[in-house]
C-alpha cells in the first residue's frame, strides 16, 4: 500500500511509514467491513465504527511490534467518540463521520487538541477506555476481532 496520493495531514510526517501504512490498512479493512455489515448503520463516514477501528489499529500496531498506543474514549466537538493516542498524537481513523471532515480518511493532531477531550483523569488510561468502549453494544470489537486480524498479512 502506497502512502502517496492519500489524504495529506500536517502531522503525518512525524509518524513512521510503518505506522502510516497501518493507519491506511486499518481504514481500508474497516471500510470493507462497514460495506458488508448490516448490524452497524449509524450513518456516513464510518459513523458507529470509531471504537472498532481504534482498537483494530492498536492490535495491528502491537502485531507489528509497535507498543505504547492507547485507546481513548471521550468527546470530539462534544460528541462521544474513540481515537488512538500514540507518541503525543491523536490518531483518529473515523474522523470522516463528522461534519466538515467527510473527505478525510484520518486526522492526526497533537494530544491536547481542543476538539478532543477524554473521560478519564489519566488520558492514557487504556484499560478503562476499553472497558467503557465495550459497553457500546453497537461497537463490539470482539465480534469482528478474529476476522479482521486474519487480514493482517494480506
């Protein structure tokens, strides 16, 4: 998968090519899942998939030997949302669900961006975020985890 001709992001150069390729793979795989999935139909731009795509990216990173990524659950522009934090950056792979971001495949910004706020005192409280995200019945990542991870080497 090539990085050229992808939606550009000002902070993308701060991340390794390996991470950028995983971001693009995760987005492509979840777009494919969304096109086949009748269980989650929340709207355009991967609405309803933020928890699934975020947890999937973390799994892909770990399988690639990249550690330190954390799931964050909180708010984006006052709406409930999930994203990944890694290396001081927010990695949002379902940003396209929000008004004004429909053409973006992902958003990368520095942690502390005014649009994002977590539900936890400790912003990297990964375990609590996963437990919270599991309560969103519509986004049961475990339902899709095995199927998605089988595509890791494809």
